[in-house]
């Protein structure tokens, strides 16, 4: 036995938007035994598997078109207006678990679009939240996930900048600075969720306290990639896992202190399983 000291970061785990969506899903699953959900309820395969076993049926937008007279959960990422229009046509009851932070952002983007502003969104191409944001602009906003994608000399001299809620605050302000240095007037809208951005500082402090860090996240989680890099930057001995089976005993030395943390889409029960596995070494 390696006599490892293992602690879970109590600030890690589901953000309130994800907690809300999962509670709504479980309530209906307990009542009727099944529930359709448009896209993965959370970007974590282990949690999706757990809920699928309880009767959650994950569908995509093509399958939604064929569905009639059913209840469908809208997850925390939100949806474009076209989804709500389709639900009326198909007599679907939408259980709307869109995160309040995302809904507020959608409304702000729609207001900007209605005022004919030129909208740029810092976000991940094809991400569920970004598709919902784009929908507020009839898909006319420009999405970029890195400033290198933009041809700065040909950008409009005035633009309105928004961000996907889970992007890095530092990166967002760096982008602002570059645009302004190039003579562009930017109407800046910092729409990054503070529950996510505050994790950055908390995780730096957490990662500094331990010999080794095990970061638990689904591979599809944008937030997970950002926060993993925050930990890795602070503590090079940081390892990324999606489930307990991926942990290797060779990562740890005798008497190591080990910190376990995760994304806003990582369930606490999964981090607890990771802890139990490490304690067997």
C-alpha cells in the first residue's frame, strides 16, 4: 500500500444549471419511467449512462422532428428559437431546464441583433450553447474560438462582442485588447458565468496544495478542458481521467497527497469513485 492521502475539492462538481436540469429529469423519470432529452443532458458520459439506465432517452434534432405528443427536456445549454417553434407544431411539452445565465445571454444577443448590431461570439464551433446563441441572430453572428480565425484588417470598425458562458475570462479580455489595439470599437459584453470563472482561481489554489492532481471530466466538456489546463498549469503532475478505470497506480509515489477535482459537468459521485479507486493502491 502506498499510504496515499486523498481529498476531493468541495468546490468542484455540477454548477447550479446542471443540478437544476438533472433534478427536473429525475423527477419526471420517477413519475413516468422515461423522458426524452434533446442532446446529452450533461457533457459527462458516466452521468448520461446513469440517467439512461433510469429511462432517459437521448435524441438529436432529426429525431425530434419525428416526435409528437411527448415531453422533451431542454438541457442547461439552451436551444435556438426553431426548437420551440417545432415543439408547437408537434404538440411537444418542453421541460425547459435552460440555465438562467444562458437564457439571459440569449436575450441580450437577440436585443443586439434587433438593433442591427454586428455580433461576434467567442465560443466553440458547433457547441450546443453556441448553436442556441446563433439562433437568436438567424445564424448571422460570427462565431470564433480563437482570435487567429479572424482576419483583423477586414473586420468592421464597430462590433458587439459576446462570449459563450464557459469560456476563459482572461482569454476573453485578451481578445478585447487585441481588437481595440487594431482600432476597432468594441461593445464588450462579459457574459461568462462567474460560477465557472471563479473556479479558475479556486482550482489554482487547490492544485497547489497536493503532490498529484487527478482531474475528472467527460471528454466532450469544453469547461473540463479549460479547467484541466488551469490545474496542469499550476501543477504539472495533473492527470485527466473520465472514469476510475483510467487511473494508473504508477502515477503515485508512497505517501503522496492527491487532490481530486473536476468540471462543472462532473458528478460528485464519480469523483468519490475515483477517490475510492486511488485508495486501493
